[in-house]
C-alpha cells in the first residue's frame, strides 16, 4: 500500500459515491450526553456517526439533534452531504421490551418499515429536504437465514434513495458468505468486534477485502488489553509520540480496508486520535519500509499470515 493511500477515505460499494473516514464516532451508551458528545465529535474532526434505532443502548433521536446543532453552528460550513450517518435495525432480541421502536406483533417486514421510518425522522436535517441514511446495518443476523434474508429484502426496498448502503454487524464468515451470495444488494460494510475470540476476523476480513466490503472494527481497545501492552504497540507509540490507544488504532487501520469505531467522550482524545492518524501518515510517507515492517509485526501478533 503506497503511503499516499494510507488511511485515505475508503469507498463503499454501490451506486452512491460514499467514502468512510478512518474513524466513525460511536454513540452507544451516551444517554443524555448524546447531543453534546455528537456535537463535540463533529466539531473536532469526526465526519461519520454510528448509531442504532435501539433505545436500549442508543439515543438515536439525540444523535439527530447533535447533527442538526453542528450543521447550524457558525463554525460549521458543512452540509448533510458532507456527513456519513449510519444506523441499525435491531431485532426484538436486542431490544428493551418496554421501549420498542416498532410493534413486536408486526411482521418482520413491518418492523423494518417502522424502524426505518423512525430513523429517517430522527435524521431530518432541513425542512423540505428528504432525509436519508448513508448506511443501514442489520445489528445482528436473525435466528435463521430465512429470517435474515426477510429483513434484508425489506431493507433493499429503500436502496438507493432513502438508504444508500446496507451492512451487517456481529456476523460470522459463513453467514456473511451466504448473505452475500443470496442478497440482491450486497453488504457494503461489516461491523464486528475486533478481538482474539474470533481470531481477529482474519478470514472474514479477507473475504471483505476481496468483495469490496469495508470492515468496521469495534470494541478495539476494551477487548484487547494484551495488544495494548504488546511490543509493536509500544514501539509505534514511542516513535510517533502518541498514546498506546492511538498506536493500537493506527495499527488496526494499517491492516487495510478497515475503519474503527471510536466512542471517546473526551474532546482532547478526539483531537489526539485524529492527530495520531496524521502523524502515522507522515511517518509512513517518510519511511514506508519501516511502517510496513511494523504492520507486519502487528499482523504476526494477531496471528495473521504476512504476504
């Protein structure tokens, strides 16, 4: 990978020209702080937001408020089209039964329709402007492949106008392969935990790279204390004068075809995370050989075969 392409925005497959930046701002568990944190993230370098129509863990309505606050601010010269907004359809199994965004007695297709309608309403930015979602992610596969396909086909009806792209989260390789084979509209993103229990999704990430699917890593810091203390992370941190968390982030990004969910609540860390991306891009531009050696050492640390 040439230095000029390191950490460039990654294109999503499909008819819409949509690109993912290295970091997506994660909004889970932000609760009543959601508006202020989304606003701060957008004011400090983030242009992509990840949320879900799942009141149990997300306040999608407040994410929409944060987006509108940013777009209306004097410091922002941005339009809705400058942002990437990604939300999710969550099955009843992942919802709070006392706070559902759809009728649990409705058919799966009707649950999808009600959920998508709520999300579109939450991201109405300007009166008279039709709202849209850059990507709608199926939060996890349904209990059966037939049900997964039923939900997916219901989502396909919204593409490409109200939804630009589709994705899936919390999936294994075999489910992803079958969905990719049988779906009319192929997944553009996969959002998975990046951790040792799934062998860091090595085979799944390979499938994604071969089929134009961008891999979104989440739980990147929390699930990887061993990697955070590892030699290659320490070396990158020392060379670039960045923290271990940022060193792990840039190494995961260095795997290629990968972006990272970043849910920091600290404005200083928001700025530092983006500065780390700039530092490693500059470092790789000056010494590509050394950077590639560090990435190779990181791949070895996670058990990935180095080409």
